[in-house]
C-alpha cells in the first residue's frame, strides 16, 4: 500500500512542470486586460451603493438605540478576589 503523502511528494519531485502552466502569467494578464475594457461599474453605481449602505446602517442603528436594553444601565458585576488556589499564590507558598 502506498502512502498518499509519498505519492504527492513523488508528483512534486517530477523534473518538469506540467505543460498547462506554460505561459500562464501571460494568459492571466491578457484576461485581466480584456475584462477591464468590457465594462464595469460606473462611479454613479458605486455612489448609489455607498448611499444605500449608509442609510441601512443609520436605520439599523436607530432601531437598536430605540430598544430599552440599549438605554438601560448596565448591571454591576461583583468581582470576588478569592485567590487562595491561584497558581501564583501556590508557587509563593502562601
């Protein structure tokens, strides 16, 4: 039985890369250049999206601030400092 790791390492140890990788960077650059000329979002569309996001955030913040839990005082938390079994106390021999 062959270990999958040994199989993968043997594939990596091949002397030449696969032919599909030839000229890959050039093909990617050409695809990016062709995609940029095909169109894209306009400045007006981006402005409308930003305005919509801002209005949605303001509306959500208004709903949350109107809730009674948001206006109530936070409860006090009692802190107990019983450090009898703390590691620092045990190491110091107290």
